[in-house]
């Protein structure tokens, strides 16, 4: 436990410093894939926003046509042609 405190005392990183270190690591190790990662992240955000607005739009829409489904004709037992 003392060892961890010694490392943290030597490198006191705040939020911004940690964000910069993470961004540098991403650029170094995933530099070639960064455009693809950004594109996929953008598509994900768009789909997420569509999902948030979609239920609100669906509830405001009126159903088109007849909302009741037609009932099938009742089957009768007359005229089956069977005699016992």
C-alpha cells in the first residue's frame, strides 16, 4: 500500500493530464485506425439519437386505416356431408 502511495505522490495526475496521456496513447497505438473509430462512434451516436426520438414520434402518429382487424367467418358444422 505504501508503494502505491509513493507512485501517486511522484506522479500526481489530474483529470486533464490523464486525458492527454490517454489521447497520446491512442494516437501512438491506434493512429491508423482513428478515422475508422471516429466514424463508427459518429454512427453510433446518430443511431442512439434516432432511438431516443423514435418512440416519441411513433406515439404521436395516428394509425392508418381500420384499427380493428376483420373477423373470419364462423365455420358451421352443417353441410359436412358426413352421416353417422
